[in-house]
C-alpha cells in the first residue's frame, strides 16, 4: 500500500425519484488498500459500489479512477472488476470457461490464455476443478470462481459486493482470512461492501461507515471502534453504553465532563468537533469498563452497583450492572480468564472506570 | 403381490387414456379396409399410399406453413410477454398475465366463432393467414408459460457480470443471455408448432378453401374406404407430435436448469 489515490469520489449524489441513495458522498481510496463500505441495508453502500463499477451513473458529482474521470463510462470500459453478491457464475459454462470469459477481448494466444486460467484457478485453490460444470460446485467454490474470474482481468480495483454473506459462519471466517491474504498477495485495491461490522474490522485497512446515503465516518478500524464520532456509528459497531454528561470546562482538545452515575473526568475530543450546549452523550465500551474483585483495585475511580443479569458467551461474560443514580443498567464485559469467578445476579460489585473508558459522541 | 386400490385406479386411468389411441397404429397396419378385429394381416400399403396422395401433401404443406409462421410469431410475442411479466413490475401486471393465459381455458369453438365473425367484419377473406392468426392466439399462452420458467430465474447480474468483464451489450446478449434462454425459446417453438399442427376447430372455421392436415383428415372420414390410410396418417401425426413435445420438454427443463431453478410445471 502506498499513498497514491486510485479512486476519488467527489460529491457524488444519486437520486431515485425524491430519494437520495447517495448524498454528496466524497471519499478517496488509496492504491493497494483494503477498503470497506460498512452500513445497514439501504445506507447506499451498494449504490456507491455500483457507481464505481459503472453499472449506474451519479445524478451529480464525479468519479475519478487512476487519474481519469470515468463518470458516465460504462462498466465494460472501466478497469474494475466485481465479485457479485450471488457470484453471478455463468450457468451454461464450466468453471474454466467462466474464469476465461473476460480474456476473449484481450486476444491472447491459446497457450497464454490457458496459462492465465490455470494460474487464476490455482491462486484460489480451484486448480483441480476447472472442468467442472458450474452447477456442480459448492457455494464456497462458486465464490472462489467469481474471485478468479475477476482477478484474471488484473483490475486496478476489485469490487466485492457482500461476497461472504451467503456462506455459513465457519466458511465465512475462513474466507475472511483468505481474502485478506489474497489481497496482500496481489496488491490490488479491494473495495468490500458489507453490513457485518466484524468482517469490516478484521479485514480492512480503512472503513467508511455509511448511513442514509452519507459517509458518517471514514477511518482505520481501530479508530472507528475506539473513537466513533457520533452515536449512530457507535451504536452500529460493537456494544456501547450511552451515558449523559454535563460539560464543565472546555480547553482546546480537552473537555472536563461530569458523567451521570460515574463522576468527573477530563477527556480528549476531536479537534474539529464543536460542543453545542452544556450536555453531551458519552460512550463507554463494555470492555473499557471493569468489575473489581478486590484483587485488582488499582483503578482509583469506582462506582458501586448490583449485577442485574449475566450473559455467558464462553470466552466472555456480559454483565448488566445497575448503578444507583442511573435509570438504565450499564453493560460491562469480562474475559473469563483463569482464576476469575463468575458473578450471579444480585451480587454487589464495584465498577472501575477511567477517562480512557469514555468517548465523547458529538 | 397385493393389489392396491390406488395402483388399480392409476392403471385403469392410463388405459382409458391411451388404449384407444393405440388402436390407431394397430389398425393402420391391418390388411383390410374394415376397422374390426380380428386383424387380417400386416401391411404397409396404407403408409405407401400416403407417399402418392397429392391432396394430402398439399394439406401437409399448408399445415407446415401455418405451423412455422404461427410458432415463430407466437414465440416472439411470448418472449416479449414473458420478459415483461418476469422482469418488470407495473400496474395491472397480474391482470394482464391472467388475460394472456385465458385462451387456455376458453372453449376453442367460442374462440373460433368469434374470430370468424371479427375477421369477416374486418373484410378479411379466409385463408391460411387467418388460420395462422387464430393459431397464434391459441399458442401464445403456451409460449409464455414455457418461457416464463426460463426467464423467471434469469439473474440480471449475469448480464452485469459480462459487462463487468469487458463485453459490450451485443456480445453480452450473444454470449450470456441467448445461450441461457435458448433452450426455452426452442421449447416454445416446438410446443407452439405442435399445437398448430394438431389444431382442428380454429382451422376448420378459418381455413377457407385451403385445408390443413387435420381438416383434410376430417374431410376424408366421409369415405369409409379411405379410413385405413387416415389411420396411417394419424399414426404418423401422433408419433411426430409425441417426439416434438418430448423434445420441447427436454429443452424446457434444460432452460430452467440453466436459469438456476428446479424444473417444475410444464406440460409433460
């Protein structure tokens, strides 16, 4: 990955009647990057992908691809290739014929064509299945064929439209790793559309979180997770406790807040975020809070609470803790490491927190 | 083996359907002009006679012309209709589909008489053209039913995938769309041709002075001496229809499989 921009989307709007599927979307995608468009269904992520592929044109705005304005250029003349959600494997062709489909226009000689097809199939571990009919292969194999068929074109950008959503959980996790490896190996820019936050977090270099036709936040996975800019992003990704806080003091990037039920803390805020009024919402991830069992009372900030409910997840347990002055319980997750006992409903606990637990959502 | 009531029923049912039909080929080889048991001996004389019957050849030629014209036109109309019904959603779609399929259940004689009245009022003279028009009307619902099953599962992203891989719209049509729906189109052509070939009532009312094959057969029934050679002709027609429809069903299933849906429905 380098810092060269390969795709530049500039204030792209796409209207369907009165409905704005995309609303002035601007984003730059770097060469060799694994970029994800993440959001709930109907947020415009697939529409944006189809704009990049050339299946649909913006109502206004422009798209530049590798330095050239491709707005209005049809899909067959763009250096992008797509892996479709249902893979769109040609049912009347064999696996090999599917993979070789796009090569016809390149007018390669037979040996070169066969070499490329073999190489593409081996790259996705399908070398032995080339002669199969396309209705004789499994869902995971169909996905590999779709990948090989797109990658054989050596696109500048590979577009993936929810490619893993049709697979079962185990296969999906395996393919996440494989896709990531594949992307590193070929060095091509991948743009992945997904509604699965975990998928986006584990695979991407950067994520654009989309809501209502706009990009709500575009950043590295760690930043998106730890510093969501607003409540919708925070709600969509991971679990989050929402707490009300009064702003006591503001100085540069620091604000002093008084969090309801917890207490005072000085926390960082993004430089370009402006606080209106005296109250803000504070987010606290369940794993950024802790329960004190006496042995690790190092944290100096503690509030008392009572366990309302314990949800056991195997490696983790999520506790709902009622805190006296709050009307809603706070969720705290604890890793079930060796030597740590489980808490039952009704037990009194101490909730430990600190400024680093808190994220201002402005 | 125990005799199961449902098995007996199925056997009787099938016998009732097909035994009378089987008498046709049996008597067509009988060496006698009288259709009655016992059979007098085996002969192929009646079939040989078919070779030298110019009136019959004229009727056959008429039937082929009508069959080809009506199957091609009905299939083209069917392609347009099936594509519209499967791909687009528009107001009145369900009602339109029902109206298109209606000739399947309307009494043929009603269709034939009303067509006759309308055509005469419009100043058409009766000819093979009017028969063709009638047969198109009869065949379009079958064509749509067959084509819908191959278009229904047609995934639009296949065409997009072809565009995405660098092919233009024309190449996409020939490399993806056509191969996938071709078996369905072929199936529709065969079925509608067979329908036209076998159709009697509409042809009877609209054919004027040029008989089609079924009209010819009917006209020959007046002469008892001609009966054996009508039986021979009927047997040939039976086998031809059976083969055509089998081929049509084979293609329809292939089309459905290509479009990615399990074969279901159909006429055979």
